[in-house]
C-alpha cells in the first residue's frame, strides 16, 4: 500500500480513539449527573456500538492496507 493509505488509516485510528474517549467522558458525565436513566442507558449502548464497530472497520482497513503482512505459520 502507499504511504498515503497507511497515514490515513493511522489518522482514522487516532480519531476513533478520540471519539471513544469523548463517548467515555459523556457517559461518565451522565452517570455523575442526576439525569442518567434512559439517556445513560442509550449512551452506554452507543459507546459500546461505536467502539466495537470502529474496531471492526479499523481491523479490516489495516488488513487491506497490509499492516498485518506477516508470514502464515504452518
């Protein structure tokens, strides 16, 4: 893959880390507030869904970008 692709994948990975951190803080804020309830439950599910789906997409991006080009073990 080209260096542009490798850099772009790394940038997306960093952006996902920032997004996950922001969601974590949002959930913590809801948890600490008196609002909580249904909003907190929805935020927890949202956080988990974004973390998991982001990890899946990044895994495939890294695979196709050749980040995992290691010899297969027999």
